[in-house]
């Protein structure tokens, strides 16, 4: 029997502290760096990236 995690926010990538709480959060100052970190994290965690706007990206598992 295989156990999988589904429908969960795995982590967030934000431009400044205080915008995200409750999940592991990575910080990057510029948009290019945020996009790159989110892409790498999505590949590592086998998730999908969603842009919430206002400098916040989340990596989710569908």
C-alpha cells in the first residue's frame, strides 16, 4: 500500500517576511530569483507552482 500526500501547500516563496505564515517559506528579493527558487522547489517536491500575486508564489501538491 502506497501513501501519498495530496491537496496541500508544500511551501511558499515570498519577497519579504510577514506575507506568508503556516508553511515553510523561502525569501527572494527579485522576481527572477523567486521564479527560479519556486521552479527548483517544485521539481524537488514534485509539486506545481502558483503565483498568488504581491510577490508570493506557492508550491502545491494536487
